[in-house]
């Protein structure tokens, strides 16, 4: 129920239509119940046989037309309000979800995969929207219609109407049993269905691998198995559901037969005992027919009810997934009245340890003590998994240190206003992303108000200007989603330029030149040194050459800084550094020299 | 970023797999002949089931019809005479009527039961065949198809479109059929009773059709708009979620929210309109039905009062007579069910449109042109006979040969698979109007290591794509062991080439499964051996379940470097004479890379290797280095030679 409460918070400005819809629905249901009643009154043998037949027909006709007008108006209005309420609710849900995700910290983001977030914002919201509309339109109307119909049948003939009261719960029970039996199937199917789509997606994404290894047949077999499982389970479930309809009509028909038998017997006996003429106002054939109509209505209410029940149960899973995101609290929040200015680019780590999850056994970082002066260039080297990236992500508070403190510009990062901190500590991520839009638009992520001249300046710094100009549209070149139409090296340089545009006090490059050739890499480093001397530059790299001339080089291994110093010091003092250096420069001294 | 773009589908550089979801193309377009093709397919796979279902639908409608006449018969033949004569007199008719009814109901129930049950098999089976056929077809499509279609778009065929056809096959078509049957029967009955009254119903039906046309048309229009907005918003969300970390790093949250609101607002508008039109259609139609009822009652009453002569088909037998009370009552009953059916059918319209549009797109994929393969030279296991000649064998000899059949001489020669690659004056362009490679010539002797270096976009990856025939060259020749690769069957050609791509793609499954992807009959030991050579063994054994660790989401739980190590192991298991490594080591740290390179060296014996790399350390010990620039080889030679030349290198 908590979950429903969470979701309903998003109804907000659509409360009014949400409340009005059921009102009109009730009105419509009311009219719909009265209509057959008056139809039976308007035209039957007695009426037609009587001399003032036309008057009766016209009177009741007028009543019926009025009822139809009311029913039409309320039906249309209910439809409009229901659309507004449900679409508005869905819109608000998407809004709330998206805004919530924008508040997430990195560790929150890590928790949900991209595709699951997309599903939650689209398919899941659509499911909830449908259920919501169903609730507004049908869930309230159906029980009412049920009650109306029961009342009407009792007014017609209370001796026969009890049959419905007996059969209706029976039908409901049977339908609910079927649903109960089928639901686990559906839950299983959803999982298998996901697996099926996942395997297709992998195939589409990895089609080059598939073709290279000539695994088409293998892939087809894999799909046949997955699709076959979905088919088998789905068929089983649908076969059970196929019982719904026939059982439903079985019950209705039995009820109709009983009513007809008993009703007809009753009328005949009544009429015969009165000498072949039914007394005035007695139960007659027309009423018998009306009774059957109500009977069908009552039983289809049960059917509708079970359908709504299925829909709502099925959307519960979606609701759960949505509320999971809505209830996810960001574990990094900007402090109130945070410091709005970063004085300089000095950095200090004080006894810092970090692990990604509270429950994790191993620390990703342990006992980090580090001092970096403003304007220094710092290189970080280390093997895959040595937590280089983790270390620098603590600076702009993408994650918070588990123990110890991190200072930037002499102030604990936790005391800064988050936006200020992240603006001044700019990071070029390892797994970087460009967005669909022109190069200019992408660059302006760094600074919305940057002039074209500034764009060109940072691109020159990042050695991107030249290739940008080679595009037919230059800086207006359109980047496809995910940056698929620029090469890896070009993408990295654009990302660097974007970060430079922020004019940060601290600039961090996380292996951001791995796809850039050595010559360009050297040019970028040179430009940094000349053009932005006051910015603290932290460079994570695989190539010793990229960090060789740094003021300070950190060598990391297993979450610890195992050596720190400049090139000469490390060559003298660190065996590992020397080993890396020699491995990379063996036989290539002359080449490196030739290039630089 | 802000404005919603309409022309985002541009020719895409075929470089690396495209990610994400593109804008939907022409949603809602239904190609002619889709329905017949669908039905034909259904009859092909489920002939008997389809016939039984048709029979059941027919029986069901027939039974319902008999049942609908029940009340009238009951009144006319039992109640009315019964009141006068007493129950005893009509008892016989009464009982037999009840029994007839019970039988009719049993037919209805049973027919309904079998119809729905068999339909479950057919509908789900059809979906299976759709998926299977599409997937099979997709495996044969050229890489170009995947370059030019967004992955989201392809996925949507398997999800949204397949689902839409399920609705169509399982629900809409049968409903439509059974409704039409009932419709035809009730029209006949109406005409049987009275032309005049039938005319009234037809006029009202015409009004209903107009309403359906207007409201249904608008509903469909906005439904399509809603789908488009939804897809656009989904595209935006996906992009933002993928780049969420970048959004945070650049504190771009507010801007993202602002952009999102624009998409969301548009979607809200479109879906609200679509839902409004969808919601009001039902009440409007059923109330037109109510008006029709009243109108019929009034006109019927007038006709009865003035005793106007009634004309209907029944008049042919019974002669023209004034309308009777029973007739009016029966007619009114018919008109109610008639309008209900029209209402029911109109509810299916949008479903049918969506289903057919989905089926059109599915068929469009099935009609795509497959990769052309005119190759006839095949790769076979071989051994040497006593004369030292190559002969075909089924044993695992480790020796492979190209089986080359010469048509003009009607002879078959066997050429040993060695891995000798020659490119001779090759030109190539992804599109005819834009050439990207010019006059590429190179020779790779078996066991040689050829490196491609050059700026990004110089055409390095493109060359390797030509060797495995992902794309076909425009001019020139590529020879493999002296055979023009156009003559070699593509599957056999690719089987003889190992490849490690720039973007690693791992599949859901265990680490072992992923390594074995290279050669399906490789033993566990062989896989582990390959992993050891690639230096992946160490980290794999440190994973929670070692080689049995499940990888999901393209190996999201591994680092980029680890994924690449696995993909190298996968290529090693394939054990091919030629290996293509496309920047395979760019994300592995230098220490690991040195270890990999070491493993590679051991493996290099007897292998031709093409390497694309930016780092000099990876290409230094190559036999030949090709320096590429703007699609041309501008320098070539060994490392030392190139240094001598003091050129671009």
C-alpha cells in the first residue's frame, strides 16, 4: 500500500479530473441500467395493443432520449476527464522519475542499469497509466452497475432474482481461481520474454562478432530455444485463460435457462389460474426478458471485474519498479548554504578509504594521504583495477569517501555547494558520451554562454579544431546519438574541449587520450602547460609518456598509492615504475624522440 | 538540444555498431497485401487448426443466433398458449425447447472453448514463427543493414510489432469474423421482417459509420502521434540515462530537466488526445444505438397504428400484411444486438491498423536483400595421402584445405590453408559516391604480422572489413591463399579469420560459454588454455564463480580491459590461420598489454596477423607497417625502415 501512496503523490493537478471521472461514470452506469427498464416499458404487446399506444411510446421515447442524452454527455465527459487524469498522471510520473534520476549520485546510477531506467520511464509508466484509467473508468462503475442491476432485477421479480445472487459469487470465485492459477505463469513469462529480447539485442549489437565467427546457425538455435520457451509458457497460460470465456457463458446460459424455466412456469400458472389472462401488473413475458437482460449484465460485471483485477495485478510489478526509483534517496546531497567559491586548485586526501557498497568486504581505496599544490600536473599510473578512477571520482563528490576527508582549495568537499564544486573540478570520464546534436551544442555543455571564439580556443587546446574544420559543416557538424559518427580519438578530444570550456580549477583526464595518437597526445599536454598553467591537472594514463613530465606521478596498485614522486625520483626509487617505463620504451627511444 | 529534431536519420559512418534507438520511421504505414500474406502464412503453418477455429467461430455464432431466438419462441409457443391452456398442455414443447436451448448453449460453450484454446496455440505459434523467420533472415543480412538501422528500431520489430500482430491474430481478426457473421445474419433477419424498419437501422448505421470515421480517424491519428512522441521521448531518456554520469559531471541536470519537460509535454498532449477520442467512441456509438431503438419504436408504433402494409422478404411467403406486434418486438431486439456489434467492431479498428502496420514492418524485414554469397570454394579438413597430395578427410588433422572446383575443366583441386593474403589495387567506398580507400595493395605472407597505423578515420578498420567481406570492394582484388575471396564461401572465409574488434561484444552466458563462442566444440581445457595465453586466466579465476561466472549486459560486471582479454581468448580458441586485431589492446593497461603481447607472440607462429593500433609498442615488431592517410597507403616498411625514411611515421 505504501507503494500506491508513493505513486499517488504524482497525481497532483489531476486530482480534479480523477475525482470527476468516476462521478460521470456512475451517472452513465445509472442511465445504462434504466434504459432497458424503460425500453421494456415502452414497447410490449400490451402497449401496442392498447389504443393510445403512440402516446405511451412517445412518452417513454422521450424519457429514453433524455436518458440517452444524459448517458452520452456523461460518457463523453467521463472519457475526456479520464484521458486527462490518466495521461496527466503518467506525465507527472515520468516527470517525477526523470527529476529523481537527475538527483541521483553515481552510486545510485550504478544501482539501476540504463535499460531498466528507460523501461521504468516508458513501459512501466504506460502500464500504470492503463491501470489508473481502468480504475477510474471501470473499477468504480462495475460494482455500481452490478448493484443497480441486482436492485432492478429484485424490483422486477424478487422470487427469481435470487438466482443471480447465487451465481454471481460463484462466477467470481471461478474466475479468480483461474487468475490465481495463471498469474505465476505470467510472471515467469515476463522473465523469459526479457531474456528473449535481451538475446536478440545482443545479437543485433554483436552482429559483427556473430558474422566473424560464422555463428549464425548457433544464434538461430539459441533464439529458437528462447522463443520456443516463451511460446510454450504463453500457450499454456493462454489455454488456461481460454477457459474464462466459455465458463463465463456457461454460467450465464445456465442462469438464463433456470430463469426462463422458472419464469415461464410462473407466468403460465399465474395466467392460467386467472382464466387465461394475466392480471394487471403481474410478472409477464416482457419482464422476463428484461430480467434476462439484467442477468447478462450482472454476470458480465463479474467478468469485467476479473479483467480489471488481472490488469491491476499485472501492473503491480510496474508500480513496484517505479516506486523503487521514486523512493531511492540520493546519498550525495548538496549541503545547505554550501561554500560557493573554490579558492584554488589545491587538493588534499586525508586518510581516505573507500568501498563501493557498505556491505562490500574489500576496500577499493585504502589509507590514501596525498597533497597536491594548485597548478601542479599529476600523473597517475597503475594496472587495470588499481582504483585510479575511484580515487579521482572522490574529488567532485561523484562518490563520498567512506572514511577520511577530501579537501579541494582547502575546504572539505562535503562543505561545498555541489554545483560549485563540480563546476570547478571538471572531469573527463573514461567512458565518455557525446549527445546527439551539433558539435557546438555538445561543447556548450561545458558552458552554455560560451562564445564561438571560446569554443574555437578550447578546441585548439584539445587539438580538435583541425578535424572539426575538416567536416563539411565544421562546428555545426551533427553528432549522432552516442557519437557514432566520429572516431574514438575525435570523441575523446571533443570531450576534453568540452571540459576545458568550464575553466575549472582542477581538470581531471581519466585515460582520456587512449585513442589519440602519441603526437597529438603530446601536443595536448604541451597546450595545457602553456595555456592553463594555474589549473591543477590530474592525468590518468596507460602510457608513461603521457605522465613522464608531470610534477608528480602516483603509481597505484590494489587501491593504494605505492609510489609517488617525479620521473627521476621514481626511476630511482620504484621498481614497478621502472618496469613499466622500460616495458614501454624498450627499443623505442628513437621513435619517441622522432615524434616529439 | 532543445528543439525536437525531425531529420536525425543521416547516413551513418559504418564504424562500430550503432547504439541506441533511432527515431521511428513511418509508423502506421500499412503495405498492400499484408493481410493476405499474413493469412497465407497462418494457413501454411496451422492449416488444420485454422480450419477448426473457423468452424468453431461459425458454430459459436450459429449457436448464439439460435439462443437469441429463444425468448421469442418461448413467448410465442409456450407462454402465450400456456396462459390460455395451462402448463400441462405445453409441457412437451416447453421441455423440448429447454433441451434445444441447452444443446445450443453447449455448442456455444464448447465451440468457444476450442476456439480460444486452439487460438492460443496458433497465435503464440505464429509469433514464434515471426520471431524465428525474422531472426533467421536477420542473420543473413549484410552489415550495411545494421549500419543504417538504429538498433532500437530493429528491436521494436521483435517487441512492439510482434505484440501488435498477436492482438491482430489472436483477438481482432476472430472478433471481426464472428461479428461479421452475426452482422450478416441480423441484417438478413431484419430484411426478412421489414424493409421499412431495416431502412431506419441502416440510416442510423450510416451515422455510426460517419462517427467512427471521424472519431476513429482522429483516434488513430493521435495514436500514431502518441507512438512517435513516445519513441522520441524514449530516445531522449535513453540518451540521458546512458550519459547520466556526464550530465552529473557537467551539472547539466537542470538543462536536462528542461529538455525532458518539452518532450513530456508533447507526449502528454498527444496521448491525451488519443485517449479522449478512444474513450468517447464507445459512449457515442452505444447512445446512437439507443436513439435508433427509440426511433424504431416510434416508427414501428406508427406503422402498427396506421396498419401500413409491411414489406420484407417474409412477404414473399406470407404475403404483404400489416406489421405485427411480435415483429416489432423481435426487430427491436435485433437492432440492439446490431448496434452492439457495430460498436464492438469499431473498437477493433485501431488494433487492426496497428497490427497490420506491425506486420508490414515485419514483412519488410523478411523481404530485405540477404548478403549475396556466390562463393563456391569451401574449407574442408584435409590430410596428405602417401604421395603427399592433399585429400579431403573427416578426421581432425589440424590441416585444412580450400576445395576449389573448376567448372570448365570439371576438376577439383585442394589448396592448403596457409593464411596468405594479397590485396591488389583495391578501391572501396561505403556509398558509390564517396570513396574511402584508394589503390590499396599489400602482401601478407603466412606468419607475417602486418600493422596499420594512421590517424583516426584514415581507413584502417575499413581494410580489415574488406578481408572478411563485411563489405565488398569496388575495384581490385583480394586473394586468400591465391584464391579470389569472391570465390570463397563467406562462411568458410570468415571461419578462417579470427577477429578481435574495437568494441567488444560479449553474450549473456558464462565466461566459459563466451570463450567457447570462438569454437563450439572446444573442450573446457582448450578454453582455459586460450584464456591463459591471453592472460585472462588470472582474473577469471578471481571472479566469484571462476569460469562459470555469468556475464550479463555485455559483461557489465567486468572492466573494459577484462572484456577485451576475454574477446582475445575467444579469438584464440577459434585457432585460425589469420587474425585481425582492431585496437584490441587500447584499454588494457601497459603491464597487462605486455603480457598479452607475450601470449600473442607465442601464438603468432604460423599465423598471419593484421594489427590496428595507435601505440608504437604494439606495432613495433611487425614485419610490415602500413601508414594510412585519407584512404591511401603513404608509407610502408618495417619499423626500422620507416624510422630511416623519417616520414609521417
